[in-house]
C-alpha cells in the first residue's frame, strides 16, 4: 500500500483552523505544523476528535464492514445472489478486484495515521505536563485505543497486514510490507495495557461516545481471545492459534475480571431497553451496559435501522416510520433455537415487518426468506423519522461496539478455559441468563440450566457458544466468535441442516406451526400471534388470518439462499480472510500481494 498520507492528513485535520491562503505557504506565522497543532488543549482535542470522525464514515467503515464483511454465519446473512460486489464479500467469494475492498482498507489506514500523529506529538507537547496533563494523557489513551481498534479490524479481516506505529514524515519509505499477525496482536495488546491507564471510566466523563477504561480493557480482552483462538495463516497455509495463546487467555480473563470487580458497569435489567435507549439518541449511564458506541448524527451519518434491522416499506416509503430496505437477514432456526420464554428472542428477531404498501405503519407477517434481525427498528426511533423524513437515509442511531454482557461472557469463557466450569464461571453465565427470563422461571431456566451444562469443560464451552448466539444476534460479532473457535463451517452447516429439517417437517421440529394464525390487536397496529411456537389444525379460526408457515413447498427462495450461504465458505481453505484489493496492490510498488 502507498502510505503517502502523512502530510495530507495533517492538512485534513487542521485545514479548518487556518485560511486557504495561509496553509499552502511554506513560511508563514499562521502556518500550522504538528508541533503548533498540539500546543494547546483545544487544538489537541480537535486532533483526537478527528480520529473518531473516520469511524462515522457510513459506507467505507460501518456500513460495509458491519453489513457485509461480518456475514454470512449461523445467525446473520445477506439476501440475494453473488454480485461481484458487496454480497460476494459476505458469501466468501470476493476476489481482489472487488470494488468494496479498497474503501475500508484505505479509511482504516488513514485513521491509523491520524492516531499516530496524535500519539507521536502529545507526549512532547506543552500540555503533557502541568495544568492540562490529565486531559492530555486522556487524549493519548484515546488515540492509542482508537489505533488498536483499527488494527483489530485489519487483523480479523485480512490477517497479516502492513504495520506502522509512527506517523509518516517527508523522506520516509511509504511502501510498508506485511507484518505477521501474531506480532501485531502482541504489540497492540501490550500497548492497550498502557492506554487503559490513561483513560477514565464512563461515569467520570458521562458519555459512551468516547474511549474509556472499560472499553479499552474489553477491547484488550476481545483482541487477546481473537489472538488465542484460530485464524487462517495464508503464508503457511494453516489454521492455528496465536503462538502464545495460553498466556492470552489469562490476559483476557484478567481484564474482564477487573471490569466486573470495578463495579462501574452493570447489566441493564431490561434487555429491550438497551436498544430503545440507543434509538432515542440517549445513553444509559445508570448501568453503563454499552461500553462504547460509534456516534452518528441524525440526518448526517449512520444507516443503522436503514441498512440493518427490521424491514419497512420502501416504495412508497412507509409514511409513519420511513423507509428501511434492510439487508441483514436471519433464519427460522435462529428464532426457534431460543427458549420460547427467553425475553431476548422477540427483540433479536421478529416474525413480522412493516413491509406492505397497502398497510402503511402496520405490521405484517414476514415470509421465511425475509426474516430480519430486529434490534434496530425505525418504529423505535424517537423522535420519529416518518412524515417529511420518510425518505431520509441517515438515521443517526449509534452503533454499540461492545456491551458489558460481552465482558461477563468472555470472563465465563476464559474462566472455564483456564479452570473449568468453576462457581465463578457459573455465576457469570447465570447473571446473563437471569436477565433473559422472568424471575419466576429462574429455578428452571437459569439455575437448573446452568447446573446441567456445567458437568464438564466441553459442555460449559458449548453453552457459552449458544449463549453468545442468543445474547448478541444482530450485533454482527458472531462470525468473529466462530472463526476464533474454529467453528465457522460447523455452525454454518448446522444452520443449513436444521433449517432444512424445519422445512421438511422433521420429527425433531414437528411441533412447529405449518400454519400460523395472527391478527391485529386493538391498537390496529400491533400483531398478536396465536401459535408462533406450536402447531394447530389447519382449519380457519374466527378473527385470525391464516398463513402457510415453515413449509418446504412455499420456500424455494429460502432453500436456494441456504445453499448459497453454505457453499460459499470452504472449510478446507478456511477462506474467512479477505484479499487485499487490486488497487491497493497496484499502488504498493510491488511490496504487497495476495498469497
């Protein structure tokens, strides 16, 4: 890759602070240099906020990475056939000529360069010591954590990548070769240990839109587990763990334990409230469940609810809630894998959408091949984006990158890995499941369940694999969990096979409805299902609409989709990594290539 971005980014960060006539002059009292740009707290803060701004780049970062790079897996997949474009990336079929490879790569490296500029200059700036020292140190910790987040995205998507921890200056060699992913992980994970010391807790800064101590610790744990887990190594053509994987389980365990013991974060007792709070452009600082969320601006950035979430009529746009041609789907198997009493199920995926132009603002039964992940809904946005905003593209709804429940389940996983299903591991799993069920069901659904899966280390691990599926569906982290567990192919096959059994009326699933009965509730909008979890005779029932449901005969499109999802990933090749884009390779002066 041609890293000719050092000077460009200095200008990009600070051009708004100077006039167009001045910044091009080589000798001027008003010319900004790196040194002068960090000469006071205000300028230094603007420089660090400039790093954050790249994460809100809708198409190149969150939209493409979130909706396509993170699919297909056993929960989330994208609709449609391979298109030599975004869908091919989801289908494990993207080649180096794919037009959606260069954008995220380039943006991430631009963001790293912005972070490096701040990291290089803050310790030697006038504000590093004295009156503004604590604020300067915090900015330094933020820059390091943001850089770590960038490298995490590069490593889990591309494996070995170019690695630079210094900003580029005139005369530097901009053509940087790849560095082994283990080496990058080891450096960044160690670097995060320093960064977290400079960062405050969320409650000390009253925002989850800035880097903070818990997120840095959680990111360090997540990166340690990705390193300790499995990944394909193109150079040696093998799938293996990081070379010091046992040590890194201990790092992840310690970081999660320290967050939990701090008492600074709690599980929000109301699961759906986590997401409704985000839709209301608010932050839950009482519990602090969301450790960090990418900040977007209403009508300016972010396509959460538009590109991912429940479907809303597009043509014409739903007049009450606005359009949402969401592209991330899920399957009946995911819906029916939940316990019927699990309160997370109908938050994570619903059997209805707002998909009929004939019934604007009203729910309609979905088809088997159009089930969406549903934690993101235009109907939850407050204030509404219907009416005159019905065609608006940018919802401004933030995207949560990590929640406290992730920390708790990572602790349970690492405790089990290091010590087996101890009481501490069981307590962590118990706390997450308690929120998922009403208290009158805890004896059976929580205590008995946790005891039943704690007979061995292997059984408890499998319970963690399932719990993370139920807890984080639609948050686009499942693929990376499955990769590090070396279960991606196994779980994709299971998803296909179980969906086929459901549609083929296999005895295992014979209790599920082949006809579903539903009606509108008294409010004229909400759907009431009579039998979403059990079978009834096919005769008509007064007051209810009857629709065919879970029938192979009526689901040829879905069966085709299952074949596409399952055939894209090759377990032998373990093709979960992406190639470097052709334009990046051609600009690298022969330094970069795809193995």
